[in-house]
C-alpha cells in the first residue's frame, strides 16, 4: 500500500504542477499589453506581446488593447446659442498610448472617455448657432478633438479624431429651412432674370443708336424680319410698307 499512496501523491503533485504551469504561462497578441500587479504593487514594465510567465496567486494581469477604438456617442439633446433644440450624435476615435496610466489613473477608461465625449459635445455645440453647426462642422470637429485629447492625456489616451455624424432638426425647423431655401432660389432666379433684362435693354439701346445713325439699316432689318416671317408660316401676310422704301420709285410729283 505504501507504493500506491506514493503513486497517488505523485499524481496529485503532477496535477498541481500542471495547473500552476497553465496559469503561469501567458500569451498576448501584438495589439495587446499586460499591466501586472504583484502582491498589489504595479510592475514597472508592460508585458507582451508574446509569451511570458506569471506567478499564480501572486501576480494579477490586466489586458489592455492598443487598437483604435471607434466609440459611437449616443444622440445628445442640445440647445444651440440661438435657442434651437436639436439632437446630435458623433463618433470618437481614440487609442491607449500608456497602458499603465489607463489602468491605474482612471477606473474605467472606456466609460470615462464616453462620458467625457457626451459632456464635451453638449458644452461645445451649445455655444454655437444652428447655422454654424450645419456649415462649419469641420471646425467644430477639430475643436472637439482638441478638448477631448487634452482631458484624456493624463489617462494615457490619445483622441485622434471626432466626427459629428448627424444633426436631427425638429420638423418645424426643417419646414422653415425648406421655405428659406425655396425663397433663396426664387431670389436668385429673379436676380438672374433682372440681369438678363438689363443686358437685353443695353443691347437694344445700342441697336437703337446704330439704327438712328443709319436709317437704311433699320429698313434692311425690317425686310429681313418680313422674310423670316414668310418662311416660317405659309400664309398671306399684310403689312404696311414704309413710304421711305418706295419714295425713290415715285419720282417728283
């Protein structure tokens, strides 16, 4: 029996050793780093990528991804500077640059970045008018990115871009903007029409000056118009004949 007990003890020891080895061996991919705490104290270096060993029970590792995170900020109710209520959502692109600071200096950096994005979006867009929000979106994106990056830098996080994705206007405001756009189109059409009338009047004035200086030119134009009318419609046209055209044939009487 002592031999059986020794064999059983050996099996138990092998199982314990295998369990320790399995829990001691860690493998991290290229896009992850490990922040290790040994007996509660932060290790001075980041672990990974590749394979490494940790002491079971003694060491605790927190995995941190270094890939860019695409965070969709939920729609925020915003009152613009000119008192228009809109819903705005955005997309924030950020990544962890310092894993240890991201783990130690903030409780949950994903949640913290999300909340900061929402409050910054409401704060910045609430200071601009609706026309600015719709027309200068690139400028506002840069302003949001600068503010977020400044506040997340102590957490070891880099905000690379912020994009305002959608601005949801009230139905009444959409109708008002549609009427404004229609009025603007009508205004441009009237201006173009007036400009055309002005050019036409100028051309007619110049033509009148030419006809006034040379009456024969006016008579030739008159005959040309009659020719055009006769060629377009196959009908009899009765028109008054200027006396100046037939005066040379009348002779002196």
